[in-house]
C-alpha cells in the first residue's frame, strides 16, 4: 500500500483563504512559503495566481483570482469559483496565516527530505557513483540544500541589534587589541582590516605568478605558528606534499630548490629539523582534491570543526573549483562558487 506523503490540506486552505480575504496578509507569508510548498496541485495553481496578482500590485480577492485562473484556462481545474468561495467561507480571518503557512512549509520540507532520502538510497542500491566519498558528499549536499531552502534572517529590530552590538563591543574591550580577527602578520594590512574577520570571504586577486600562493602561505604560517590558530588549506592546484615543501621552506627560510633536491648543508639541518617539529604540532590540515566543490569543502569543514575547530580556511584557488552541476557558462559557475563559499563562511 502506497503511503501518502506528509501534508496538511486544512493549513493550505487556510493560507489561500486568508490571502484572498486580506490583501496585507501576503507580506506575512511571502518569506515562509512558495508555490512548490503546497501539496495539492489545485492549491499550487491558486497560490500562483495570488502571487502573480501581488507582483502586479493588484488585489487578490475572489473576483480577481477567479478571473486570472479563467484567463489562464485553469479555473475549472482548481474546482471553479465554488471552490474558491469555499476557501473564503472556511477562513474567518487571516490572523493566524503566518502560523498556518509555517505548517505548510514544514510539511513541504519533510516531503523534500523523504524525496532526497529516496534518491540517496536509490544511488546506494544501484552504485551509480565513482567512489564512496563522492556518494557521501552528494548526499550531504542534497540534505544541505533542503535544510537551507527557506533560511532567511529577515528584518531585525533595533533592540536585538543593539544588544548584539554591545556584546561584541564588550568582547573587543576585553581583548585590548586593535586586531579583532585572525592577524595576517602584515602590519599595514592588519591596521587596515583588523585581521581576517569571522564569517567573511576574502578574495586575493592578482595576475598569474604574482605571489598569491606565497602570500596566503605566509598568512597561514603566522596563523598556525604565532597565533596557534586552526587552519584548513584546500590546495586545488598543488599536491599536498609539494605544498608542505613550500611551507617548510618559508618557515625555515631555506631555499625551496635546496629542499626539493635535498641539498641541505650542516648549518641548515638544525633549522630544518626545528621547523619540521614546530609544523608537526601545528593545526594545519591540507586537502588537495582536484576540482573540489564548495559543498565538498563544507562537509569536510563541518567534520573538522567538530574535532579541532576551524579559525581560517584557505582555498587555492577558486577558478579550479567545480560546482559539480551543469551551469550554462564558466563565468556563472565561478560566480555561484563565490556565493556558496560566502554562505559557508557565514555558516561556520
């Protein structure tokens, strides 16, 4: 026997009736639900009509909604004028429309989770993936998309914002420092930025071979050795072993060419051993997955966060990442990658 997906038809009817009853009710639910959140097909069409009328700054009452659906040839499909009138009769007021809309949205979220879970299970049974990590990352990304579909901070009142600002000011006062983020180690830069701030995405831009990787590694070294911070470094271009060679070279001030060929003199060996011991204790974690996606980065950071915490994340470099989905142009894909990385920074 086929199970009926979770839904609440009464809540759906209450939302639609409230929207036709009071024009101002639209502002109460516009950030809570969308057309796809309705379970009953007729309700999707009615909501679409109400939404279209609101976007045109037109009234969305019984007459206008009926007319819109009639012109689109869908009036009889939804039950005709009689069903629209029934929605109004069953809804005495729109006083609780936001609560009813949240019920509709919650049921929709459960249905999406069920659908995603079924897709994940199907992929598992058919083994339609290249490796287990790809399968797990795809599953995590799918669940993440469902969880964040309707996330919206909305407008925040002054009382809450003032309290949050005062709390931040108290922390800054106790800190007694001009640097409120993770210091870069470059004094003039830190004077301008107060360090790399939590929740921010910073893009280091320059032409090829101008020292972007060298700069980022110097910042990382200062963070892990001087500030004792925890850093995740995603090296999309360079193998992790090669990257560690560069890190050792920078930290020990021994030329990279000498380290690569093992041409280390007697004076350099103590410094090399001392630096290696320091780095062995440092909290730097390197991933060199080729063509990594933002969602893969997010899942790895979440696992790292639960174990050792994450103070800074470096991706070298953005143009070599992939969204792992079909996007019409590379420029659009890079833009989507940037937006997703910004969202991850705010989340973590």
